[in-house]
C-alpha cells in the first residue's frame, strides 16, 4: 500500500521523533509531510525519507518563533494532498492529525496528546498576562474548534498512555487504543553512582524545572540539567552554584549521565514520559510527580512518587531518597512492553488490522 507519514514539525530529536524513526523503519519508502523541518537537527533515518514542508518553512524567524505561527498551522497542514496514497499515518501532538484525505485513504493517527496549547496548558505556554490572554482568546477559540472538528477526519486513534486516552475521549469524544512508545536504551544497570541528581528535559514552562531548581537551591544537593529551550535563560538565573546546565547532549553522553546519577528528577505532568524509562533502563530510580504517564512506567521497585506539584512535596521525596538511596539491580518484569521490538510489532499489527477493516468498510473505531 502506498503510505504517507505526517509529523507536526522536525526540528530536533525528542520523544515524538524517536517514535517517528521506528515507524519510518516499517515504511522505508514513505514520504514525510511536515509543517517545517531543519535537516541538520534530525536523524539520518528520518532524513532518508523524502520530506515535504508546508509554507511555514518559508516564513521569517521560523526557527526561533515557530510557535507564534500556531494560528496558521491548520491551513498549512490542510494544504497537503494525499490523493495518491492508500494510507496516511500521522504522529501528532498539534496539527498533523488535521490533514484532509478523501474516502479512499485510511488515516491512522498515533496521538501523543490532543493539542495541549489550547486544551490544558494555554497558561503555561502563553502566560497569564490579561492583555495577552485577551488578544489570544479568539485564536485559541478557533484552534480548539478546529482541533475538535479535524479529529473527526481520523479513522483510528492510537495513543501513548491512559492519560492521553482519557483526553482523547474527553476532548474529541473518540475511542483509542494504547501502544506504549519505545524506549531505545537496553536495560543495563550499573553500581558506579556519583553524587548528583539529574534532569534531562526540554526547558519549557510546563516541565516545571523551576520547581526542582528551587528545591535543590535549598537542599544544596548537586543537580545536573541537560536540555535546552525557551525557558533556559530564566532557569539559569534562578539556579544556585550547585546546579549545572549542559544544553542538549549526545545519546552516549545522556546514557552516561543516566548511569552515574543517584536519581532522576521528574517534576512535571507528562503525557507518557520516555526519560523515566530511560533512567530506569540504566539502573537509576526516578523521583516523580504522582500524576500522568509516570503512573504507568514507575513502581515501588523503580522509584518514589511525590503527591503534589509543590516544593514541599518534592523536597520531602528527595530527602527520603537521599537518606535511603537505592539503585535498580534486576530487570523489572514490565519493561519488555516498552521495548522497540514490542512497539514495532504492536504498531505493525494494529495498522494492518485497521487498514484491512477500512478497505472492507467495517472500520468501527
């Protein structure tokens, strides 16, 4: 079957792009359609595919302020044509699932989350300034309506966790099936721990890195933060001398940090959260907020939870771990279901079954 892949944008290798890599390996000849891309920031696997960009690619300052073009994303994604394709697979947290296809093309969406900018995290992305909010209100209302209406174009939703499954039901009124994203790091715990805690994350407000910084400023424990993003400048200003920033790092550097850290700090509410699994696979436990996707990847053998997104709650959890640290010595029984092999097998089977049902006119998802 002639297949097209659709992804929101390609300007880095985060969790969504790692998922796309695995789907690319299943469909090596499929072209990729995306709002905009930066070839030097994506992997060879993805770059091996022919990529078509929308008009967003040619707008000024696209690399630094692309999120401000958000109101243009619906029109941009809808301009792509899929008349020559039997199957379109979108990997989406924003606009990719809003493509238009005709009745002869099956559209399967692997949904990381409904558009978080308009449904649940508008304040954290755009701030609470009343003037700014008033100016944004009509655009956010338009995007919310478009996001809901365009969800009806999807023949089947697959998603990453129970958390996002509930959102898809609440916001779109649609059912979905869960296939966990793949963790690419083989399970290889080590005992050679060093005296530091670790965060690896995009530096954006909803990740709540500032919460961890405030706690570690008080405790004076060493904290290493790897990652970059629009919140980086502010976070560096509030960080004490015990906190270091390294920017984005290579895969080898990342694994080395995971293996040497005492524990991984995970203070945000995530749709799924691949970094805790990567930490666990390196034998390093996670200190995580007891919400969101973390509830499906962490248990009492692999980490500890804190109950509320507050400095006091996180501080108590860090102190508890610091007094009685542990590392993960044996492979958790549940870990195989997060493997690349499990992801590929599950996604391949689900796509094949969905396409067969679609062609028979029996698609009821």
